[in-house]
């Protein structure tokens, strides 16, 4: 059998995983600084939990899991014969792999309503799965780093989430543009264009503007039954630019004005708190997911050819789908895989990240190997990552291994070291070495 991976997935070597853990560590520390607490949810969710929350495109990208046992005994034979894949799938699959972390979080909030206090601020760093076409920066299995708060309509949380984006990308060294819009503004634009009942169709198409361009969006709007006259009005808004222009164009439409007022409020929270990155109003920002109801966000790197590095927004009744209505929420997500790829491409990871043990012990003979084993144990008890080459012998081979696994030091044990109860510690970067006691080695390596 030929070894291989499913498309859209990746293995990570130790050196890569150390970098990812460093990246996740920065993100998690910022989350904690802002008062968010961690939770986890299962890989599998009931399909009834997932479907109908992401819009038609999202539902198509869900990974379904076959039922246990002989699932064909309960399969819908009529649906199979008529090639109705949706109906047939429903008869053989009741579970799916989570598409994002937000919908499972809404389910979590409802199930644990007696165990949490509102507003509830949580973060979650776990993998998700989407049956999307793999391409640069897009995978079928990838990590999301989500931070959400439920139980409050305060726009101060939107401003706080902007700060979190700003702080994380500052610490990672990636200059970004944080974009903000409001779903009510988009809904109002649709009303002004005379297609209020089709505003979701409009947002789904607009969300692809940066991928397929104006011509592609116009084509999709036409396919969705939106007239040329309505399209003309829509694109007048999309070309409108700043909030002042939007306000003048949307005057008289309550829905659009509500959205603009909310955006103004978020900016007002932040006006006396300078950001390290740019916060920009962008009327073309749509966010295709169906559950957003208020402010929406997206983050793009300023000097890297990469898609969105994160996004999110307000969803004021997502828990209602699970039986607990009127619980407002807002959150953002970091696209870990794309952020990693940008950090790698720009060589922004610290050069001194330790991928292996800090020190490897190398021994000349069996007696030296036994003494080295005791030394390694002493260092480990002191909290120092240490290892021992499994066989004594030629130092050249042991030195190469230390270099291969990313050790910073090698500790050499021979006849003299055994007699003096010492070790010779060599810095593999500088080449300098000293013969020191075990305690001195512990002090230095600590």
C-alpha cells in the first residue's frame, strides 16, 4: 500500500509543530489577557446541529459521517434509486464533523446554561473540517482560534475584539488591515435596491467580490434573479466609500442607518486608543455565513498574497436554534493555517525555538553511558529537557544526531568525567565548551 494523506490535510514535522505551538501560545495568551476562558467541544456533532446554520454553500461543504453498524439496512432505497443524494445521505448519516467552532459553541451554551454566567467569554483552539477545494492557504482540515462572548448586546465587545485582532497580529509581527461592516447596512442596501427579500442572495454574491470580481458578482446576482436595475443600485453603494457617503446614500432607511450607527459606536470606543494596525470600514465586506446579524469583521495581511487571516461578527440569536432564544453573541476567529503560512513565508518565527531536547548526552563507553544516564535523570528532575544517545561509541555520530534533532548543547561523558563526577558541556552554536559539575550544568541550562 502506498502511503498517502487525504487531500487538504497535512503532517507536521517537529520543527513545524514547535512553530505552531509558539503561534498558538501568543494567541491564547492574548485571549486570556482579555478575560476569556477555554472550552472544548467534540469533533463530531449531530447533523441537525450543523445544517441550516451556514447557508446553502456551507451545508454543501459539511463532512458527513456514516452511521455505525450496517447503515444500509435503514437507507432510503427510493432516494438512492432516484439519485437524491441529500435525502439518501440523511438516511445513512446522522453525524458530521464540525464546520466551525461557533455553531457548536451555541449548542454548548444552551446545554450548559446552568453552569455558566452571562456574559460568558470563551476561547477555543481546535481543528475544523470543510469539504472545500484545497488551494493555497485553504485546507480541508485546519485549526481555528475562536474568541466569543454571549449574553450582551454591548458594542464594547466589538471594540474589544478589534483590540484582540490588533494585539495578536502586532505580537506576531504581521501588519494587517481589520475591516468592519454591518449586516443591517447590507440588508438596508438590498431594501433600497428593491430586493429586500433577496438580501441573503445579495450578500452571498458580494462575499465573493475579491475572488471573482465585479463581473463575476454581477453574473451570480443575475443567476439569483436580481435585476440589472437593482444591481446598478447595489454597486453604487459598493463604490460609495466612507461612512459619511453611506449615510447620505442610505438616508431614510432605518435598517441601514442602524448599521452605520453601530459601526460609528465601535470606532468611538477606539478613537482614543491608538491601534497598531488599520481599522477600516468596508461596505463590500459581506461574510457569507447565514447566522451573522450585526457587525462583521475580516482581517487581511497588508504585505502577503494570502486570503483572509480571520473573520467574525455578531450573531444575536444563534442559540435560538437550540431552544434558548434571545441570547446575543459576537465573536471572531483566527485562521491558524494561513497565519502560519504567512509567518513561514516571511521568516517571522523566532530563530531560537527549541524543537528538540536542550541537551543530548554522549558517552564513550558502557561505563560512561551508565553515568550519563544518571546525569540525564538529574537534569530532567530539575525541569531541563535532556536526552541520552542510546549507544556509546563514536562521538561524530552522536554529534550529528544532536544537531539533527535540534539540541542546543551536547554533554560529553568519558573516563575523566566519571572520575571527577563532572561533564563536558559544549554549546553547539558557538562551539565553546567547559567541564563542569552536574549542579553547575543545571544552573546554566535552567
